[in-house]
C-alpha cells in the first residue's frame, strides 16, 4: 500500500476548499457574535463518560475511542460538539438565565453518515441554553437560515418536526420500549412493511398510528390532516400549533413538516429541523431542542441549537480562483514595496514572483489578470496581456 494513501472517507482540505471554508467560518462567526453568541473551543478528546453523556447509541457508534496513556481511561475523539458545549454551560460557566454559545471546528466520525460523506466534517453551530420559550426556538432557527444565506444558499427549504409526536404515540403502548430502536429505524426510512411487522408486539392502535405518520408529510396542510387523524392523542395538538408558528415565522422560502424524521430521538426533546440542498445526500443544517443533556452534568438546562456541515455546503459553492496582482521582487525599490503594501492593506492579494515560480502553476491558484509595472515613474496596476483566464 502506498504510504500517502489516506483512510477511507478521509481527505485533505486543499487550497480552494480551505479558502472558502475559512471565509465561511469568518462570516459565520461575525453573524452569530452579532446576535450575542460567544465562541467556545472544546477539546478534541474527552473521556467517553462525559463525551457521550445523554446522547444515545448513534453517537457512541460514530465515536473513535482510544486509551489515555496517562490515566488508562477510555477517551473519545469528538464526533459532535453539542455534548461538549452542554458540559461547558452546565458544569463550567454555571450561569443563571440564558447563555448563548457558538463553535467552529472539525469532528471525527468512526463511521461516515453516508457512503460519500467525509468522516472528518468541519462544522459550525450555536447552542442557546436556559430558555424553554418558543421564541428561543425561533431565534435559533432564523439564525441558522440567515447563516445559510450568508453562504449564498438560495431557495432554502426548511424541514420541521417534533419528537413529541412519536413520543405521544409510543408512551401509550407499554410494549414500545422493547422495540423502540427498530420502530425509529422503520419510521426514519418510512418503511411501512417493517412497521406492519410490529403487529402482535405493539397494540394495533399504535401500529396504525405509526403507519399513518410515515406517509403524512408535506406542506402546512398536512398539519390539519394530522390533527384530524390523531384526535385521540390530544398531546399532539399543541405541538402542531407550535411547529406551524415556527414555520410561518422562520422566513424560509418553503417549509415542509415530517414527524417521522426521528434523527436524534434519543436525546432531542422537542422541535427538530433540517435543511437539505440539491446535490447533497445529507442535510447541511440539523438542529433541535434537547432539554435533558445538562442534567447528566448535574444541572438541567433547556437547550436548543443547530449544526452546519460546512464541507457539504462548500461542495456546491463556486470555488473559482481568487483575483491576485502579480508583482516583481526588488527589496531595493522603496516605491515598489510601498505600492505592494498599499494594495495588500486594501485587501488585495499581491503575489511577488520568485525566480523559480512558474506562471502556469501560479495561475492554478490565482486569477492573475493584472500585474504591477513601472510606468512613467510610478508603479501601476496594469492589465496583463497574456495568461488571463477564469
């Protein structure tokens, strides 16, 4: 095997992708800090006791585990920053009232989310702690959509759900706990055949409700249909009103509702939401309410947040080469060096060509449409006559 081969679903972030990712990171942080969110940087590794607290089995399977050579305890390489941020809020900051935190960084997955997914996603997100208000749900959802728009994502379609709908159905069937994982798997795949196979294990009423839920998704009109079909589950009605309001207030270009989308059911406790974009298999934004994780760290705190998958987003973005000015090197020419400094202070890229530089190689990285030439006693930015391309 060649020594330079990387593990499956692990890839270098090359200059074009890295450049766009860095710009996205900067614009994201500028946006969310303007809304009062403070940045935190959790460690890359933690003991699994805290890293996997209250997160369910899915995250456990995605987490790389190693033995700490100092303590002998098992550590995990983070696969999700949300539990880490919840630990920081509950155990370290220990604030009263609302706390708004944000993060950006890499996570590592032992298993890819889908066959084409990177196992080292680069993610950005926010978590809002200390509020059960519907307005906190709205704030976080709207902020997530605004972040996507700063990345020039257009025609944003928001998918809304709520774990309370499935919970209301399963809580009325004592047998559901023993097959909950199988139920959730069948629901998430909308596999009506597998749901039918639960007859004899679950009450007929439960199976019938799950079968209906698997096919009842779509625009706002589906909420009225669910309210009518599930009238014997009164707990569901206020949930429908809540997500209807969130959909109307979100500012999304379109909203769909799907209560069979049960991602994160093991730890999410309320509204769930995601955004998909054409050409990508997985959602580029996922989030929801999770009010119980903090209790595992000794302090129950209601919480709501989202995660953006930046490498998934950059895959559909325009990553054309940036514009740059080509300039010579001459340390003994103060006018030249002053002009270069001036251009760079304005945010322009100025590449000074070394003797070993190849114009062809430079043009792989930059659009060298212009160069610095000495004209009539002054250094002037001039259009290059050759080598121009986009």
